[in-house]
């Protein structure tokens, strides 16, 4: 079965390798969220955020959202959930 690449708007479950200060090796992490941007090197995944763009614009509070840029080369697996 072919793995479907995520696109903007997809909800994904992603595991990826990351570094950690003073660790003995790289560590495996996970994130679940909505892909809101794709660059040449990364998927940007919002794991806590507004449901409606109108609310985002009206509230104007960037501290109410949390996202991660996941480097594509560090991804161990990524699965589209929705």
C-alpha cells in the first residue's frame, strides 16, 4: 500500500527523531496535529489552535496556539488521520 503524503489541512500522527542536550542518542518524539504549511524541508503542524480562522483573526493572540516545524528528513513515520 502506498503511503499518502500529507497535505495542508490534514490531521497527522507523526513520529520523528530529535536531539536532546546531554542525551546518549537521538530520541523519538511524536506530534499529533493539523498540517498548516509545507516547506521544502518541513511540515508545520499545529497541535493546539483555533478551529475557525475568524476566531484566530478576531482574538489576535498568537500565544493561544502551539505548533512545530518537523524536519522531513527526521520523520520516522507520518500517517494521515483525517
